[in-house]
């Protein structure tokens, strides 16, 4: 599968999508982005704006979607409203963006002759199962409308592969972080919120006791996995975890960030846990290694250093 033809990144003005678009552009692909900017930002593409064709539209706009898919070989489907608490507050919004949008995209991509679609799935599909590490063989047990919506997208991808012989790969992300992750919303990722607050000398907020744990994954590892998934013949029709395979509690995470930023004087405010949040999340990445040849290149601390450096020069540090 060639990555030098025309590729489409849905949600390409978002956090992860913009990183995928940048890597593809650097490798010589003809990159097109479709994004309705409901959660993404045009400035995320500033560094490559001369190398990217931008379509400002929702995936549920059939006319614009057809235009965006013209002559496209590979789709990297990142478009979503990626928030558990936001989905609890507004499940219809999440359903329309994640379920309806994914269905419309798969239908139009099949009809446009797209060769493969790589889907951004979510580890939230596992819920709070007791397994020490979440493997793809576990029966899903979603706890939020967001988790259900992303899981439905996985199922549609698998059906498109089985029924229509349309190549799909679903990658389950585990708590991705890195530069360009927007901390300005209450629904943002915890690392971006912690860094922004510590840089401004403000109190970080932890929902619950802080002993809940996550497999924090630096964004460049996720980009690596997406590009590998676009080319691996063994990955077609599969659901694959992508993470680092290491577990870190929020309390330990915050202490690490405080040391890296020299802000040991700031303590967290603990508030009530949020509905729909998973207690612990750790990935088994055996399948990614076997089917994709994936190996995480950036560990948590190095990823935090790179993220902090970006935040120091961003508008979020002010």
C-alpha cells in the first residue's frame, strides 16, 4: 500500500489528525483534510498548510464528503468528539459525530474506490474489566456513550471488510498525549490540563483519589502505528491496541510533571470522580507488535519533556 498517493485525514485539524497529516506530508503524500472544526483548529496545520488541501465540512455532509474522497487511496479516520464526559452530557452530539459520521464515511469510501481505511478506535471499549492488561480478545464492556459510539465504528469497519471486501484496520488508542493537545476545555486530556495549569501556577484538578491509572501514549507512537496499519496486509479486518504497555497513576503522573516543571510547591485539588471514567487502563500490545511490527519509540518521560517544551511556547502557557 503506497503512502505517496492521495490520502485523506478526517479530523485532520485535530490533535492526533494534524500529527498524522504532518508525517504524511513529510513523506511525500498528497494530503487532504476534512474537518468541521468542532474540536479541531486550523492553526494545527499551519506548519504544513502549503502541503495540505483543506475541506471545511462534517462527514455527514454527503456532497463535501464525496468531494473530499475524490481519487483518495487511503483514509485515516480520526474525526470524532473525543470525550467521555462530553458524551455523558450530550450523547446525541457524540452519536452523530462518531456513529453517523463513521457510517457515512465508510459508505462513501467504498463507493469512491478507496483502498483502505484506518480507524481511530478507543480503549474505552474495554470498560473496567479486571484483566491486568487489556487484550483485544476481551469482550467489550463500554461505560459511556463515547465508548459505545467508538465501538460501533469498529463493528462497522469489520462488517465492511467481511461483506464488501473493503480493507479496514481499527486501532484502539490508549490515552494519547503530546503537542497540540488543547487543554482549554473541561473535557481535555489530563496531561495537557496538568501542564497548562502548572505552567500558569494554578492548581491541577484530579477527579477521585488519583490512584486511577492509564497507559499514557505519546502521539508520535500513534502516528507510527497508523502508518504501519496503512501498509500491513496482516492487519486487515483486525482490531489492534496501540499504547506503550506501561501503567501510571494520575498521582505519579502529576508528581513527575511537577518535578520536570520545577513546581513541587503546587498540590492537586481532588474532586468527585466523573461518571463513565474507567478506573485502570493498561494495554497488551502483543498484537500490534506481531501484525504491525509496532514498537513504541518514545516513553512517558521523554514524551512529557517534548510536550512541556511545546506548551512553554504555546498560547496555553499564558
